[in-house]
C-alpha cells in the first residue's frame, strides 16, 4: 500500500490545528491513520510544531511520501537534512561524526533564525503598542482641547449676554433719568354760579 505523511485537521472553524500522521493514501483526510508523529499549529507566530523526528525519519526511510505541506514542515525541522546526511554516511562520503557535526551546525543556525524572528516580532509588537498609545494620547489631547474650546466659547457667549443685558439695563435707567418731569394735571375750571334772576316786585294789592 502507498503510505503518506500528511496532516489531519482538528480544532474549530477559523482556528484549526493539525496532527501530523502516517496514513494509507486511500484513507480519507481525517480518517484512520497508522501513526501520529506530531502536531502543527499555524495559529501562533511562529507556528508551533511538535515532531517525533526519529519516527518521521523511519517512515521516510521505508518509503513514506510526505505531502507538500508536511515536506516543508520536515524540512523546517531538519528531518530531510538528517535523511540526506545518513545517505552520505552510507555511501562513505563522510563519517557519522561529521554528519552529526553538520546537523548540529545547521540546527544552531536554525534556532538562531527563529530566535531573531521572535525577537523582531516582539520588538514590532512593542513599537506598535507605542504607536497606538501615542495615537490614543493625541486623540485624547485633541478631544480635551475641543472640550475646553467649547467651554470657553460657551463662557464667552454667556459673559457677552450678561454684558449686553447690563448695558441694556443701564441704557434704560439713563433714559428714565433724562426724561422731563411730567406737568401737573390741569384743574378743571370751576363754573361760576348762575346768577339768580331778579324777582319782580309784586304790585301792591288793589284795595
């Protein structure tokens, strides 16, 4: 049977992680497998890889074929390099000690690259936090200035209204003071009493 080293999907939607498994190529992707040799979590940066290198190397040596993604994982972990070095030892190109020395040198360089990447990510995160904090401080300052300006405008408008009211009251008071005193009301003319008509003297009574 054809044996493949491939990924089996696990986890929830939009947050998947994978088991690195050895399975029959005719089995479904998440179906039955022969052996689980590691896990791969792409949700972290850098990705988290846990791999049993000895078992992975064993299955490669017996003819298991990795898929493109698992090939990159095996290369990243140095399994393919170790297989290549073992081939050189079998052919007599160099000794076992030399092969181990070369592998250790590669591993050291790989770990240094990973450490540099983690450090760069950490520094980028710190810088991003600083930029975000500065932007937030700027927004807060602008907001405070806008509130202070609005309060100052409201206070100025209130003072202007009070001043206008005071000026208006003073103007009215001045107008009242400058107005002439009112003339006393004229007395109604007193009518002269009507003259009594003279009473005619009575003629003496006839005797």
